[in-house]
């Protein structure tokens, strides 16, 4: 972890208000902050206005399975939350055996996934923006086939990161989230998603980089999502077994433990269980991808809240001082410093 404690990125004064210019204005504002004035939960009761969070994901549905309740919680508290999806998920297949129809073309699939994404964003109460790259698909076989021409993972880094740098400079997030360098799992779009988010975090504040893509803005913190740690899955699995229920996670725990994938560091645990229902609603909105009777919903919610009421993160980069462990992605950030 490269932690630049005590240093401060360039803060450009007198910029227009966030969202005042093109790219963000075009975002699909799906019920943004719809929770405002409703439940107040989380680490503070004070409204968190003036703070901005950008969650960068590879495909539509990733925002609902990784860090989803965190985004819903912050949106409910008054934080501006923008979910960014790098690709359209065009190469996804129907993963829900209960989905009633089969799309007749990739275009129809893309249309369905756009509608699903809009419904998920509304369920989370966040804004959403498509970066517009084409899904690389998950290569399968031995040897693996080459990636399809023109797909996201094959776009040169500067070309792929340019639109995100522009979006960062317009939305001016204090905090960005994305995946760790492995992608969390070896989908080429997830690895590429990490690369472009890390590049945007590093370069958006530098005036001599990505010229013509807006005024510099250096986000303060970059986090990696860690929602599928062996620790979480095995803890939830054990609780389900102890409750005398059938766990869908036994094979997962065994194969994961066997592969000896090193566990990433967790620096930050956000208590967001009051928004698990929003996460679940967002997952269900991705009806082509998520089986409402599948493993995402196999754990009784009160049991999950009992044993794992948090979402976990690794602070990968910080331009503000902070202390560990954290319970808030905005720890150490004061929006009044922006002015
Ligand atoms: Zn994905």
C-alpha cells in the first residue's frame, strides 16, 4: 500500500460545481439521493453533503455485488455517489435459469442490460454513467482463445483511461473505489477496470497529463473492494451451518482455500447492513444475471447482519492522513478544504 500520509494533491479553487458540466450532466440520474430525509444510518448522523464518491466497475451488476450497500448508505446520507460502468456487459450470457426469455441478438441483450442497470441504480439511490467500452468476455478453454478485437481489455491504457480521467475532473470525487490489481477474479475486464481507475486516480490531478480533458482534480483516496474474501465467505458459511441450514458456500470455501489465494489486506470496514435490502433490490434488478433463488439470497438476512454487517475495503492510496482501522471511506477528508 502506497500511503502518502500528510501530503496533499493539487486542489484547484473556483471550479464550477460538481455535475455542472457535460459528462456528468448526461449521467442517468436514477433517483439520486432518494433516501435523503429517510433513514439516517452509518458512522455519523450528520448529513454528509459536499462529499463525492465514485465507484468504478467493469460490468453492469458488479456495482450490486461489490460495495453496493456502502454506496446506498452514503447516498442516503447525502453524499453524491456516481457509479461508473466501463463496459456494456454485451458478452454476458443469461446466468439466471429462471429468466423467462432469450434475447434474439447482442443488441437486444445490451438494451436489456441498460434497463437492468438503470433499475439497479435507482434501487441504490445513486447516479450512473457508462464509459462505453465493449465487454471483453471471459475467455474459456485450453489454450485460452484470444480476446475479441476492439474489446475493453485490449484498448491501450491512455485511450481507455481518458474518458474516466475526464469524468473524475468533472465529478471531482473525494473517494474512488475499484478492484485490486488481480481484478478480484481473473476476468480481463476486471483487471482492466483496476488499471484505468488507478491511472485516473494517479493522473487526473496532473495538469500535464490528459490535456484537453478538463481541469485537474486529485481524488483524496483510492480503495479496493473486498466483498468476496475467504474470511467473509467462510464466516457466513459457518453461521449458516451452525443454524442448521444448507449452505451454498461449502465448495467455494474448499476450492478457495485449496488454491491458496493470498488474502488482501483489509483497512476499512463500513457498517452498512441497514442497506443490505437496497443491495438485494439492486441485485434482483439484474434479472438476466442474478437468480433470485441463487446463492446471493441463500443466507437469511438477519443471520448475515448478525455475523457480517459490513463491507470491506483496502485503502490503496491516500493523499490525506488517516488512522487504521477505518470505518468510513471519508475518514480524514473535509469537503470545506476544497474551497
Ligand atoms: Zn464483472
